[in-house]
C-alpha cells in the first residue's frame, strides 16, 4: 500500500537506472542525430538541446526540449510515444517554454509531411490524450479522493467535460451547466426514472434527483466511489431517490424513462458497443430516450502508448462511425449529436490551474515524478482537444420510429426558470 | 413530347394489359391464398378482398385492400415491392380506408415476425420513400414547373424538408424557417461567400443573398431549373450576388466561407461520398464551415423498387455511418448533427393537402394513373417518416481542429431580430 502511494502510476526504479552512467559528454553520433532532427524541424518553434548545452530560456513562443542523458535521446528516437512521458516525468527531458506549445505542435503537424522532421511527425502520438476510468478505475482510484478534490469542481466532483454556456463561467458553474444541458436534452420530468451507467462519485445522479425530481438507479464497479456516493447521498437526504448499485453496467436490468452515461463509453471498447446498445435499447423500452456523452475522435487511432501504460489502460475514444455500432444494429435512432470539443480544452485548463495552485500538496501526497506525469497528462489533453485530435460527443437517441421525441431543440436553450 | 406528357412516369400500356381477361370469378386457389394471408394478418387493421367481393367501406381505423384481377393478386405475391405501386396507380388495387394506415402498418411491422403475414412482412419495402432529384432530374423535371408550383410552398419553391420552428406554421413559413435554420447554423455574415451544390429552382441561393448578404455560387445540372432560377434572380435584382452555374457539382472549384447542400446527397451514391467530401474540404479551405442536409436512414436499405423505377431512379438515403465517408477520410469534423424526421412528415402532409386541392389540375395535366401514382408517393413518404424508416439529417462540419467554430448552438435559437 505504501508502495502504491509512492509509485501510484507504476513507475519503477529501474526506469531511471543508469541515466547518470550514460551521461558522459555527448559524442559525435549524439550531435549528428540532433543536427539531423533540427534541420528537418524547419520553421517549427521547437528546438532540441543536449545535456551539456547551456540551459537557456526559450525565446518568446518557442520551446527548448533539453535531453539530459544519452539513453533518453535514444529512447526518444526508438519509441517517442511510449518513452516521452516517462522521460518527462522522471525529469530526464526538460521543457523550456510552454509544454502545451510543444504538444500542440506535435499534434498540429500530424499530417504535414513537408517541413517537420521525423521526431515531430512521430511525436503525433506522443502527447497524451485524456479519458476517464472504467476498466482500470481501481488503478486510477488508488490516487484517492483527496487528490481529485484538489482540482475538480467542488460542487459536483465531475471528472468529465464541462459545458460553458457562458465562456466566463467557473468550473463549478460549467459543471452545473453541463448537467443541466444533459437533463434538458433528455427532457427529464419529475417522477420519471433514470438509469445511469457509470456514477463516478455520484454527483450527476444526485444532481438529477435534486434538480429534476427523478428517481435514479446508477451503476459503478468502484467500491470506494460507491461508498463515497452513498455517504454524500445520505448527507443530502436523497437515499430514497437515488440507488447506487455496486455492479457492472452489463447487469443493468429493467425499463426506465431515460438512460444516461457520461464518460464511460471511452472505456467500453468498440467491440462491446453492440452489446451495450442492446442493453440501452432494453433500458429505454419503446418510449424512453437516452444520452451518451463520450470523448471521441474524427478518425480511428490507438490511445497514446504512455497514457495507456500510466494513466488509462485500455481507453479507446470512438469515432462517430464506431459509435453507430451502439445504435444501428439495435433499432435506435440518433436524434441529436453535439460536438463540444473546445469545452473540454477549457475544462482541462481550469483543472490544470487548480492543479498548479495545489502543486505542493500533490508533491506531498506523491512525489515529483507524479507531479510531472499528471501535468503532462493534463497539458497533453488540452493540446489534443485544441488541435482536434480528440472530440467530445453527446448523442441523444430514442427507439427508431418513436414519435414522442422533442419537436425541436429550442427547449435546451430557453432561459432556465 | 406528347407521349412524355401523357406517360411521364414511364407507365406503358402493356402494364395494364390482359387485366380484364384475367378477371373471371376467383377460383379456389385465389380464395385459398387470401385466406392464408388473412389468417396471418392477425390483429392488423388491414383486410384483403377480391374482385367479386362487395365493395364495402372499411371499418373505422381499418383498411380494405381490394385486388381487382387475378394477375394483380399474383403480381402482388411475387414482387409486392415493385408491383404494388403500378397496380395501385393503374387502379387494379383499390384501398378503402386510409392509404397512410396501410403503408404505416407495412412499415411498422417490418421487424415483427409473430403475427403479421408474409404479404405484410414483404410489404416493408412496398410503400414508397421520398427523395429528391439529381441523377434523374431530367426525368423528374419533365413534369414541369407548373406541376410543382401547384403544391410546393409559393415563396421559395423548396422541394426539401421544411423546419416547423412552430408546429402551427404554414408550408411557406416553415420553408423560410428551414432556410433561416441552415443559415444560422452556418452563421452566415454579410460579405461572405457561399457555394451550393444542387440549386433546385434557386430559392435557397436567392434567400441567402437577400437575407444574409452573402455572395452565392450554386451548381445544378438541370438546364430548365437553371433557366428558371436565373429569371427569378433577375426579377429580384440579385444577378450580381448569385451565380447559377449549369454544371455538375464535381466541377466545383475555389474556396468559400461556406459550403451548403440541401437535398442532393441522396442522389450522389455512397460510393461517391469520399470524392464529395474531398471537394467539400477544398471548398471550405482551412477556416470555412459547411452543412449537408439529406434524407437518411437508421439502417442501410435499398430504395423501394417501385420508387426507383417510377419516381427517383438511383436515389440512396444514407445512414449516419455511411455519411461519415464524407468526413472521416477528409480531415472534416462533425460539429452538430440534427435529425428532424418528423418535420418531413409534416412537410409532406402540407404538400399532399395542396396536391389534393389541385387534383383536377393534375388530372388535366396528366391522367388518373399519374394522379394515383403521385399520391402513393406522397402518402408513402409520410408513412416512411412517421414510422422511422426514413430520417432527415442536417450535419454541420468544419476542418478537423479548426477552432473558429461556434462555442455553443444557442445562437441558432435566439429570437430573430
């Protein structure tokens, strides 16, 4: 347990071994490699430096990537996707200037084969993507509520994309707005029943019961999160209106007025979408409606190797085409699909701000390697959403041919009473 | 030319030949077939009758399908998809009660294998689907402007789904609202340039120029429609702001602030979507946006054989999955996808109402066969949209990673100034 605390992302001592040993003066091959890469970087604001170069600040708008030992240089050349994150986290690569600029450059030049060198081209998969936990929720949850409450919104503990109805909103306001946005799309009415797949800490289930007068049954496989949610529910006097089920969503039974899932689909795996869609279809019966909110992509791609190893093993943001496996084979009709990608970049910026404000507490909870790894994950996710490598889809659906569907979407945008 | 006028949908005299000859009294086999079907129809409101049965009115809510000769009975059994339309048009089948009820029943029971007989099950593809013309616009356009102006909206001649922002709107108001809805999704601003693929009679191009102050270039391969549109444009003093190009959309070149296409995709063919998407991507450059409005489906299916033969040869409404061939391979990102299926049912109801009001004029222009065929097409399309066999998608898109996209969709629903 102590070990988990000290090394929660699974870094092992040997990852950093022998770095000092390899740190003799750069040789001719080292310098030749850097020159090759530099030439091919062209007009990119990214520049490389080796361990004996002076540690200069980066020019305005530019980024200096300092590689601090020979092994790091070679690891970066051999498999940047996997090693960049660990090397950065271990402090064996240093970034002078904006980390976000580096990662956005890496993303932006993904399809540009003319001026950017192979390092940067390969680095397209290097900057981490953000997603949320299911398959490895235990891994992720070992980090503890104390950690997440440092930087998530304090009102509803939403670890998913917020909705900035007004761009000036705080993270608390935007998470409330996100939950209203989903409930209004679903047109929840008092007395209706809702089933939720993936509860997190229970913030959305409790919100629906409190603000829309519905009865909620919600599924989560994390014992710790369920325990937290039940306690929270009791404090708010909602135990008769919200049932937290500690079980896999696949065991969800019964028929409800609405099905909702926020930030779980990323962890389901495309191969399971047909089964999930069948379950959604049964859950809403002939006349219900549902909403799935998920990180997505414009084109199919694998999750970055480092994120897969350290942050979210097995996560897989789907394309719209892939999402159709939920609906098409199962008699479901998509009524409305909204892409709020830029809202996730803003959400992450506000999380990152709080994270940095609490950086001493994070370092005290874990260590410097963790601090850097988590920063890389947050910043890389901002870059991924800003460059369009990741999307955020909300898909509203009903049974194909069900005619009790909203006539327009105007009700979603009416002033709230 | 006279022949085309008299037989515009390609009915030929031989289709109806020998009907009278085959009209001896029903024999044992005829009656046995009807009994088999009737037994299996179960609780369906549809009942069959043969040519010597008394011509009774249908019970309230029920439908009597009278088959008036032996050849018709057998054609219906062998290939209802193809023959129902011709038999109905020729008056060799009569429907007592609501034609729409019959067609909706046929659609509704598509996936129900328990109580409905084989006739009705096969009839799932029998009721016609609605779509619009491109590949066979000449075929379709031979019907003449005089015909369409009898029943389309009188203000903008829109032969595509209207948008009833308020369900009490007239067809004129709802077509204006549809065009506003599209322009607001695209956030058109004065001085911007728009390219349109598929002009129809030019109503939308002229609307954009007049109401949003944009310059429009629009493509159409129908010489007659282009001539009509140019004259209309001149009357409204818009010739310097709207250019009607008589050419295939595939020859569209240049870069514009926005690309728009309403009711053309149905005729492009899924195999051509990748090429169309490439063209759309070039048309909007790095910072433009686009909208595609098309009839669609929840699941892939062939167009009804009769519609394909008589009304719209080659039309193919896509699923969302199929539509992704436009976007995914071409660096385009879907921002917003709206399904307004029920608005097309209402549009068709208002078209049908005007059609029936002008039925004498239609009969004078063509003949009784045409009158019945076109009615079947309109009523069948209503049934297809009401039962969810057809959908209506509007997809808004931009380049993947373009960040000058609308922050929310609230602007679409603000009161118009």
